[in-house]
């Protein structure tokens, strides 16, 4: 696939790193020659210096025969204009744009297909807000990922002493869950290394466990892996930007929320939008302010500014003062492994959340949802089984008969409104939504091929 990535910032660079390792022809466009050189030094890509929305720049980049244009510059207006140029002048088949400002995204009719040249709209702020809200709704979870319109979820959590399944073999799981409950452990990471789960695998303390279950069974499964956290009542959000404001509006109905924002004008604007949340003007790295606000009584402290160093510093301070759980946005991948678990309970990577939306529209083989995991090394995928036993490699076959790559697992199948936890003898039918965990993204082409319909396959 020939792909143009317009913008070599954090998101564009992450997309380039992810896609360049696959069988794609990648060209990155940016006005910053230093960023472009850094990408060329590490990746097998073309780089074009110029404005992403200028037709002549796009022609130099190869837009005339490109399959996909992904506009992820720091300017919403440039991204939208680039998609318009790609559509009007070059009829590029698929056009993706990142649009961040709520001034645009609050009017979804702007992006309706009959009016817009944008095929896929990506709003990182909305994605991150939904992601963090999901973590708060599921105390103890490290990640909560939706599939099949939320009917089934993939949850990552750390196994702690006191969890009923800790020290037990996985085959005893069914005995612990309430009647009618079912779940599937898709992967276990022990000291950073993948453990391929089977019925005899024993869950150990501090294992990171990825499991799939119907939404209604998530809490019961969490109880098996760790003592349930207490209810979350008090939340402090440090940073009143788009994410902080949106998250405050979403959480204030059910929680006691405070927002810390250093810009008085922005703080006043947020306060006018909120109903019950309290907005404070101040610096989230100010120890006196955190003490005055009794940070030690806070159940969740979320640091949401655009400054990684400030987020880490504020997180360390809040943790030292006794905040219950600390969650922070960290943009630099090199910082995430350094601080997660030691300084910060959960580090949220905007790039990894955003790239899943991009990959969803690049993957072949009837793949309708992609989540990037483990810093991009692994993926969770929702694929639709189409065709029949003669044209499909999956329809009409049991899970154990599929040629899955090593380590890849099918955790659940959604059939209409029914969520079926997959076992070795589960049969796949046409139109099933199949949820897979793929521990090595280099295996993705095999998965894509598996779910492609072929008129000649027998």
C-alpha cells in the first residue's frame, strides 16, 4: 500500500514507525527538516519537505497514485485542507485527518460524507477522554478496550496477592465465576515476557493479565485477579485543556471532581461549562496547593497537561503526598517504561491510542477494529468472518482447526447480540465478529490473509 503521512510530529512519527515495518511504501511530509532527517535515519521511508496542504508538495510526495493520505499535522486547518486537495485534485481513495479542536468536532455534521472530503476523522482528545473514563469506571484496570460496540471488552490488569485466581491454574477459572459467567485469558506478561496461557498455566503475583469477557462479566473477572478496589469518589484533574475539560464534564455527574488549571482565563472558561466540578487556578506541581486540597484523600489523580516533565513531577509529588492512584499522559515513549509502575500507576500514551484508529482503516481482511498494545509490539483485532467453507479459511471451522500464528489467540466471538467466549471447539459462522490477541504485530499479515475471502480457496 502506498501511504502518505502528512506531519512528522509525535503521532505522524508513531504511525510511520508502525507502518514502515510492514509491506508499505511510506512517504512523510513536513516543514521540519530535522524531524524528517531523524525519521529517515531510523526508518525505510521517503521524506518530502514542504507544506502538507500544497498541491505541488503533495505531487512531489506521490499523491497521484497514493492509496491513503493520513493528515496528522499540528494544524486542524492544514489537515482538513490537505484532505480536500487529495480528494478534489487527485481522488485519493482514502483520506484520514486528525482534528483536535472541539470548535470543529462539536459539529459532527461538518464531517458527514456528503459534505466532507475526510473519510476518517480522528480526534485524539475524544479518544483519550474515553480511554481514561474507561479506566476510572473499571478500578484496577490498566487498559480497557471496547470491541463490537462495547459488547465485549479486553481488559489488562495486574494480578495481586488476594486475587482468587492467583496461584491457581487457569482451568479452574470457570469454577470461580458466577453462574453463566465466562472469560478468556488472552495473554500473560511476566516480568515483561509473554507467557502463552493454557489450562495448566498458573497465574503469579504481579503478572499482567489480558482477558476478554462480556462487559457485564468484567467486574467478576477482575475479582479473580486482584482484590477489588474501593469505589472512586474523589477525582482531581491537573490540566484544563481539551482533555481535562471534556473529562470533567463526563465525570462530574457521578464523582466529586476538581480541576487544577494554571491559566486564569482558561480556568474561568472551564468553570462556566461545568455544573458541579470545582475549578482551581494554580500549578499542579505546587506542593502547597496539593496539600491544601488534601490530595491524600483523592482516589484518582489525573495529570493531563501537554508537558511530560511537568506531568511526571506532579505525579511523583502527588504519589509521595498519598494520592490513591496516579494516572498521567506521557507522550514520549522512552519515558513510559521509565515511570510506569514505579512513579505512575498508569501512563497513558496518546500516540498508541490514536494509532489504533489509523490502523483500523489500513488493515486488510475485513478487520473493523484495531487496538495497539505493548508500546505497539502487539495488537488486539476485531475481524468479521465472511464467506463460506469454500471461500473462507475461518467460516465453518473450529478455533482449533485455524492456522493461527504462534501465540495469537481468539478470545471471543460476537454473534449478533450474543457474546461467546471462544474455546478450542467453538465453531465460527459467517458474519461473526472474531476478537483476536496478536502478541507480535509482524504476524498481522497472516491474520489479514486468514480473514480474506477468496473465490479460489477450497
